[in-house]
């Protein structure tokens, strides 16, 4: 069966071949549409941003919720969408493969698999099993014939195990197992990031930026291929929401509302958006 999204997948693959691009993370169709109107060439989902929009903690959404969300984002925009597919919503490689098979049917152009166990623990999967899980995801994508780009993520720096050597060992193994792009969220040192870039070259590296510790230019200069922001844009939105709401409840004033985006601007933006 022909893949109706092959042009989007090819576009996404091309973005990873040279240069450096920012792939911001919307949490719903509206934020996705606005980001594309600003000119971003690709988007990535955020598990945390989406979970918060449902009133849940990160890593608490279900597989079915994730799949519906990915379908909604992919349908809302015409640019490639990368799926934050958490831990694949499974532990065993066969289950990961089965879930990845369903995920690539949502219309995403890329998909990431983490090596940490969701839930109450901060444990990483054992090295051998983590590599098998990436290989299983690779096999599922290859069997689908979609060409969806696979991102291998090593989570040690955000799971209380900030070991650069182990992170590099894992990322290099994920590259060997078939990951097209590598990502270690939580890295903040440009020296550490540069070491990762060199270790997995020529495969592209994604860097997550959730604060102002660097710039696009600085990351591009050390060879980073793409930059995401995770749940940071969602946190910025929540900051504005909470600041205005706290002012109302604590002071009985409405000053923060004066800085809101005008309704007419949003109405115009969504009137011109590609419909579902």
C-alpha cells in the first residue's frame, strides 16, 4: 500500500541531512497551527505538555490517549510531526514493536523511544534490553514501509544518572541498532553535547533546550542538527495563565489580562489554518 505521507517523511529526513533546525513542541492542534504559521518547518509532540493539558502528570497518559493525540497533531498541520512516544508504552521489545506499528499509522514522520521505565521509578532499562527495544522499533518501522525517522533517547541526565560515558555508550549502541537520530535530554554543557555529536557522527543529534543556557547558533556551531524544547513552551503558557489567575484571586485585579493576545489575532490565525 502506498504511503500517503511519504512526502512529509521525505521532507523530515531531508531536514536531518545538513544544517540545524528548531523543532518546537506544541501540546494541542491550536498551538501546532500557530507554530507552523510562524514558519517552523517541523514539530514534535511533548508528552509532558500533553499530559498537563489533560490534568495529568507526565508519563501518565495511556497508549490510546497518545495515539489519538498524535493523529490530531498530524491532521492539524502539513509539516512533519515527530512523536514523543515515551518508553513505547511497553517494556518488552515485541510489545514496543507492536505499539510502534500503531504509532506510525497516525501520520507522524518521526518517533522517539526512551530508555527509562515510565511510572514511579527513575530506573533505566538494562543496557542490552534498551538496545533490543530500539532494534524492535527499527524493525517495526521497516516492516511498515513508512520510512518514519527513529530517535533513540537516553534519559540518564533527567533520571538521576548523569553519566556522560554511559549516555554516549547507549546512544552509540542505539545508532548501531537502527536509530536515525540520537537524543540525551538534560545535557547542558556544550562540551558534553559536542562529545555526543562526535561519538555518534555522522548520525544527527537532537538537543533539548528548556531554558536560556545556549543559543541556536552555539549549538549549530558544534554540529547539533536539531533542537527541541520539550514541555518548555507549555510551561511558558501555564506561567502566563497562573500569573493572571493568581492576580485575580489574590489581589482582585485584572492587570495581566491587558497583555493577552487579542481575540481578533487568534480568530484570524485559526481562520487561515488548515482544517482538520
